[in-house]
């Protein structure tokens, strides 16, 4: 039995749908990945998807489609993606149990791969291969 790599809040799903609607054309959703960068070492990467990659994991919620890059899966297991609007900024936020620290500006994070042995011991279903 497989489970979703991440979950989306209703606010995140609504924002993804708005991005796709505003992009027009062939936009189908967004892709979330991890890239090296920033003062903490890693950054979340978000790109518009027009042609889904068959190797990506697909998360769907309230009509929104989010693909997760295969190289990011171990870093994103158990993550909740949200969208927040504050007085100073608006954007996607990630509540990630694999985050060990973040830089002071909040733009980059330090992540560790998820502990699959701990997930298996907890009785959680494992991630499907491929």
C-alpha cells in the first residue's frame, strides 16, 4: 500500500489551481523538488508543469496537481505544503519533519533524508517503488 509523499492544505491547493489558471496554455500543475543553495544548504524548488515526468510522484487535492521530483522524495516524506499570506509576504510554506535547521532569512533549509526504518517500525505503509 502506498501513501502520498506530502499532503497539501486547502490553501495550498487553491493557490496551485490559481497558478495553473493564470498560466493558461498547457499548464497542468506544479512540481516540487529540492536544490542545493542558500546559506543553510538546500532550497525548495517549485516549477510549473506542462508535461508531467512519469518518474514523479503525483499528489492531488481539491483539483490541484503537485508532482514531486524523485530525488526529493526522501527529503519530503511526511511534509505538509501550505500557502500563507502575511503582512510582509505570501508564499508556499513547508512543514517538514525532515528539516533540521533553517537560515535566518527563511529562504533555505537543512534537510535529512527520512528514516525509512522508523517509518516501517511505526506501522506506516512504505513508499511504492518507481
